[in-house]
């Protein structure tokens, strides 16, 4: 890559060299697997299922050095394809989501040189949680961190079922589903001749948060700004949600979705657009973004390359107008209330998707992704399959100037003017007229570095483009978060085997065919064989190949996780051994210090005793006590002498007893073996005689009858 498109020499870094080899080659749609926060670049590596980070601010100017990158390995790697990386404002958590699932990973602390994660370790295990409560046919349209969350831990997800799901993802806790509500009927997936809501464009495709408002502004009417600031509670502030449908309609979701745990949010829609248009300003809407100004500027993008800029204001209609009714009045399955706001379209710009040479060239259509610039509200960026555009918004500065003017100085000349229209600038192009229709040229990643502002884009080829753009140094106001306690419901996780089983499910099957006795023509046999082959190729083999890829990805992720855990285990064992040795040394030192302390205490007591004993003047009682102690000492000495005498007498008696025992042993009669045999023989004969005599006596007693 030329240095003019890569002044930071990112393509020479080892991180992007490895990432280029691991990128899938079959990506057809634009995604965003790259995010930049606080000059740290985060990028998702699908090959190893990990998040890799690079401190771009520290790598500036170090062109001849390869700045090492860090790997954040999730404990529960996602089993789905990650297409978007989204970090919250406090950079404590990152949402990894694709069309088939979403996961939240906690980011570690940063310290040390260049503010690296955990002091600069190469690989770090990060706690992650995957959400598994989505159906097999449900896809994720959009996921955003809620800006009104005091703990910056609430994630709002829009699904293909026209349903919002709000999750609370606190640190060191399992994500929990707080509430869910619908913004439209559930699209039907069954085959039918009647077109479903998705085909008609009635499904929600994107959403964004508008400028925060008060839930009951009438309570603060007549109060000045200082009184209102003290009276406003955080629970009274709501963040309206603008929901974009595929047919161009915009809905508004109001009520405080974070703190009202029991009531469903109110859905208003659709917003009126002024001036009205026959096609409702397009039927191929794909993205919406709200610029946080007063009043808010709403940007709506179409797949054709058109972008509409509008201002969200209160709608003006006659009081006698009776045809404005809510859906609930007609008995709908879901309620859409009449909105009080409207969108006032003030300009439309059309971007060139690809380099077309003439007006007769067939235009290219693709979804457009909108990205705001946090450092400058007066511009935003668009990424799509044909490259990247930058759009400037002079209306933002005009609205800020209009608001800053005092009320008594406002006149018609101070109102915002449309003389300075917005302009689009084609920054990066990936398609031309000669590019094949099915040839994928998407943008895989987009990020911005502030002060000075540098755009970093990851192309479908794996190359990185970084360009400098104008930065107007806008510093937003950051409010400190407050703790929040809510009642929630735990989110269930889908096991990997269930995920594979759902992946292998197919709509059509090829049963065993029994045709009876009728013979089939060769043409019919070929058609039947062709149909069976087509079903197996389209329904079975493709799913099996995808399941094999998912199992291989899971296996690689688990192997990498196992290798790192074994290394961490070895490090922990070494650390444990060092801690044990340190503990033993500390225990020995403690015993020595304890003995020394006891010795010093005894010496101190002896010193005090001697000092008190040698005191020059003593009282009568002390002298009496001393005399008594002296007498007791004399008695103790006498007892010691007597004790010594008793010990000597005891020793003499012991010696005498031992001599007596020796003499007694010498006086014992000792028989020879012949003598012992004769005595035993005589005793045996006497025993027999006694037995005979006893027998005779018993016989005599029986004869006499005694």
C-alpha cells in the first residue's frame, strides 16, 4: 500500500499482516469489525475468535518499529459470525454481534507503559457472555448501548421480528433481559402467495436515540434554568428512540425504558414528513442517525445513495382534524399512538456509489451505514459496498448560533439559512463501472482517531487505508454515571450442540421414493435424480459445510483458549511457589521478631524492677514488703538445702534397693534339668493317684447312698 494512503504505516504492522491472512474471502456486505476508542484500535479476528488491540497513538512516529499488539481472548467465544464491534462510552464492555447472535465481552483495566491492558500482557482472558434466547429464524438488525444508562451497561437490540430487547450487562454478572416490546407485527416466514411485512417494507431495519427530553415538561413551566436543574430527577429524563422501517416510515418510542420495569414503552408512528412526497421519500430505507443538536437533526439513508436531512420538531395540524387516529382504535394487535412530532425535510443529497463514467451507466444500489463523528457534530461518514463518503452539515453550526442568541434579539435574519447546503465527499472508492455485479467490494471496518482526526478503514482485500480529515475540536460534555437497581430476568444461553442442530435443520427433505408397479421413463428418472441432487446440494451439503466450518472455528478457538489457559496455569503455579517461599521467609522473620520482642520486654521489666529496687527513698510499707521478701528468700534457700539432702537420701535408698534386689536374686534355688524332670514325674503320678481316689470315693458314696 502506498504511503500516501497509509501515512501511519499500519499495513506494515504485524497485526494487520496476520489479520489480512485470516479475513474470509466470501464477504459480500459491508460490516464494521473495527472500532477505535481513546486512540486504541480494536479489531475482531475471526480465525482465532479474539479481539486484537493496537495503541495507534503510541505507534505514531515509530515507523521503523513493530509496535506489539495485545489479544483479548473471550472466555466464551461467539459461535456465530461477528459482523460488528461496538464499544460503550466508558470503554468497559464491547458488544460483538452479527445477524445470528450477540455477545458482550468485558474489557480489562489499562495501566503501565503506553496504557496497555493489564500492564501490556500479550494475551488476556476476558469474561464474555453470549446471548442465546433468540429463535432459529430471528436475526439481529441493530444493537446499540443505551446512552441514558447510568452504569453504561444497558444494551438495546432490534430483531427481525419487529421486537426490541433491552439487556442489562453489568460487570462480573450474567446479562439479564429487562424487558421486550414490539414496534410492529411479527413478519410471517411461511411460504404464501400473500406478501409478508418484510416484502412490503413494514419491518424495522435500524434505530437511533434522539436528543433526551423531559417526560412531563409541564411540571417545569415558568421556572428558570437553575430551578429546573435542581428539580429534574434522572428518572424524569427519557431518550426517544427513532425507529426506521424499510418503506421509509419513522416511528418514535417514548417513556423511560430503563426505569419503567412494568409498563411497556409507548410506540408513536409513523411520523409525518414535510413537505409530503408521493413515494414517502423512498421505499428502500436502510439506515437512520440522529445528530444530538437542539432541535435534533435526523439523517435517513436509502440504498439508492440518497440521503435526506430533516429536523425533528412538533407537528402542526388543525385542532378540527379528526382523521388522525391510532392503530389501537382499529383493534390492531399492537398499538401505534398518534405522534406529536414530525420530520421536516430541508435537503436531499445523492451520493455516487462507485465511479460511473456516463449518466447511462447502470447505477449500483447497496445498504449504506451511517457513522457519526464524536469529535465534530458538523459531519458524518457513510460506509457501503462501494467505499466511504464524508458528508458535511453546515446546519449544525447554524442551529447552535441560533440557540445562543438571546430571545429579544431574534429576527428573521437570525434563522438558519439553506444557502449553505450540505456536501458529500467521496473519500474511498472500491467499485467502478467495470466491477462485476456479483464481485464483493465491501468495507470491513471503519474508525476515527481524534486530535488530529484520522480515518482508518479496513478494505475487503485486507489492506488498511488511513487518511487525515479536518478536525474542528469539539469536546462533548460527559456526565458522571449514577448507580441503578432494577429487577431483571436472566438470559439463557444456547448450547453449541443445539446451535449445530438448528443449523442443520432444513425446510425441504428428500424422502425414500416408492413409485409402485409403473415403470419410469429415462427422462423422469433423470428429473427425479436432478431434483434430489439439487435438494441435497442446496439444503443438506451447504448446511453440513457451514456446520463443519462452525465446528472448526469453535475448535480453533477452544484450542487457542486451552493453550493460553495452560500457560496461565504454569505462570500461576510459579507465582504460587514464590508466594509460599515468601510466606515461609516472612513466618521465620515473624518468629525471630517475636522472640526478640519478648526478650526486650523481659529486659525492660528487669530494668524497671532494678530501678524501683534501687530507689534512694522507700516508704515504710515498701520496707516491710522488702523485709518479708528477704525472709521468704531465706526460707526458700533453707528449703533448697533440705531438698538437696532429700535428693541425696533418695539416691542412697535407690542404690540400697538395687543391691537388695541383686542379693535376693542370688539366693534363688536353681534346679537342674534331671531334678526338674523327676519332680514333674512325681507330681504327675500323685495327680493320677488323687484322681483314682476321687473316683473310688464317688463309687462308695453311690453305694452307701449319701
